[in-house]
C-alpha cells in the first residue's frame, strides 16, 4: 500500500534529534548525513513517519502536519516532562469536532504537528 511521508524542513541536526527523538519519542528509521552535506532523517512513532530534511530547496519551515486517529493522546502528553527546553503542549477540544481532543507541538524550526484523537464512541 502506498504511504505518504511529510517532509519537514529543519536546519540543525542536534535540535532535530533533541526535539523529535529525545522529547517526542520518535525512533530514527533512516539517517543520511554526509560529512560535508545536508542531512535527511526519517523518523517514526507507531504508524506515523516523518522526513526531516535540511536542504533549503526541499520545503520551507512553518509546515503543518495533522495526525488524525492518534490513540492515547492524554497518556502520551503526560510523558512530556514539565521542566524541559520545549513548552509542554496543551490539550484542547477541536471546535468543529466536539468529541475530538487535540494537541499541537511546534518544533524549533516553526513546523507545527497537531495530534488528534476521537474521544468516546
């Protein structure tokens, strides 16, 4: 089955690792980091796969990725330590979807990742 992998523009390897791997808990699937070149990282958490790319011609910072049907949003948010270099995201109800809970994180490169979970039946 085909898979869509959003590519997010990033510019600093260490910040990308600190945010996506160390803080959000993604796993590094693939790393292309030539010594003198720009890097590409492919990361995953459950069924979510994102590409992080440093090359300036391959996207612009400030993208928005919407992740629907996320499971366990409240316990996932509770894994984020309150004292961290990154702000702890708030949980909110989506106005257009009354039984949907949302959490948005903004990475150090101004990309926004919004996780949504339907609550109840």
